[in-house]
C-alpha cells in the first residue's frame, strides 16, 4: 500500500504524503497491532527520533513508562469502534521524547480506511505553553481573590475585613471562608465587616454579608458592620434589607470601639 | 460513636463531646445519655463540643438542635462550641435555622458564656 511503503504513488497518494509532511502537528499513522507505519517531519522534530527509528516500532515507545502498560488496551478499544475523536477527554496526556523528557500533549485520533484494513492517524500537539498559560491564569485569579479579601487582626480578639469593590457570589464565598479560617486560627471574638469600599449595597450583596455574619455567629464570633455611609443607610432601608441583630457603625473607628467593648463584655465574668 | 458517649462533669456543668459519624441510633443514645446525666447531676449548664464532627448535614444539625431543646427543658443552659468553618458554612448554606443556638469558639469561652446566660436568666440575650 502506498501509504505505508514508499512505492510509486498516484496523484492522490502524493497529495496525501505532502499534506502529511506540511501538517503543523506531529502525525503518526499506526497499524492495528500498534506498530508505527508512517510519521511526518513534525513527529521527528517533536520527539527527537528520526523516521527510521520510529517506523516499524511499537508506538508505545512514545508513551511515558507509567502509562505504557495500559495503553495497548486503550488502543484496542479504539480499533473496536474507530471514529474521529480526541484521545483521553478530560485527562492530561503526556508524551515521551527520545531524551526521556515528557511534554503535555493533545492528541486527536482518526481512523483511516485502506485496502489493508483500518489504520489510525494520531495528530499530536505539544500544549506545554497553553497549559502553563492556563496555570498562570488560574494562579493569578486565585491571587487576585486572596488580595481582595484580606482579614486583619486589628486588636486583641478583633478581626477586620475591609471589603472593597463589588461582592459577587464567588468573592463572597471566598471571603466567608477566609474569615472563618482566621476566626478559628486567632480565636477572635468580634469581626468588623467594613463596607466603606463597596460602591453600592443591593439585596444580593446584603444577603452575602448576612450569610457571612450567620456563619461567624455559629462559630461563636460576634459581628459589627462598619463604614455605612448615609446614602448606603438610606438605600438599605428603602430596599427593606433587614440586618437582624447585626450592629452597625458609621466609621471603622466607632466600630472598633464597639468591638473592643464587646470583647470585654464577653470575656469578663459577671 | 459506637459505644461510650463521654460526658464530662465540671462543677455543675456537663461537657458532651460529639465525634465521628452520627446515625439515628447513636443520636438516640446521645439524647438519652445527656438528658439522664443532666437530671441525675442537676447540672445547670451543658457544653456540646462539635469540633470532632467533620461533616454536618441537616440530619445532624437537627439532632444538635433537638439535644439543645431537651437539655433546656430540663432547666440547664446550653452552649455549642467548636463549630468548624466548613460546618458553619454548610449550616448557613443549608439554611438550617440555628438562630436560637448559643455558640462559642471553644470550651473556655463557652464556659464564660454559660455563666452569663445563667446570670442573665436565659438564652437569646448574649453580649455581641
């Protein structure tokens, strides 16, 4: 067969070979028994093998040692139901270079019907850069979330949580988590939630705040709201936001005074 | 929580520690043990330490609320201590009504709160 051997080719065969050679991905053509039938130039570059090192060998030589034992099983299942699909959906795949190093790979499989039976073409792409980029993005998102929800121990047994910017559910959840962890670690008695940096309080933001307060109360810490500006106070009442037992102060200074008093009340025996 | 349910006595206060996995039968045993102890010792206060509970669902939350109600009926004040961050978040997210619950961070602060509750003549009027 022309695909497999360098026999004289017809026009279609030549076109196929050229397409294979100029493809941006490394492409391996593999037989049903797992032997490599053909590779393109990209494969040589990506894996560091020459064509002659690869053709006729078990394709498992390109699979990292720890996945090698199970790979023939996966390969067998592909040939039972050969159709075009990405390999290992949802998994992080790795491929093994000649020098023993690995790279994260994205692999798509397609069946190739020939006179000699079904072959599979595997297109392999090195996704090192993309995966690093994703990890960096995730790390930065985490860092931004951390930065945006700092918990400060402002006094003995008093924590302050300056909330700056808009409070969405993700941030609110992170904020609650961070605050409760800090309560547990510092055994704080009072928490000051300072909302002077929150542009506007709507019912949703108020709900998030009240959930945080409830959770802190369950752990045994009292909460004080601070930084309520006149317009915020008006808006909250107009919206019918009910704060329940939560005490509120205009400035952080007043809130801190109240917090210190609460600490004294709670720790002094009657 | 299979066999022994440890209830420690400190003066006229009892300390009940909930640990591990609670199921229907263990909750029933705890209820009977703590109510018997409160009545037998004439305890005036009880601390329920839940720091040993890793997972708290609505079933366990209701069980805790029931135990609190029973002990109060026997004339003792109750403070729940050691609610862990994840547990607190779960309770709030589940919307379990725990508003009547008096809570403290740890047993030491729980004892202080118990004294205040007894001096103030009842729960629901805690400082803070």
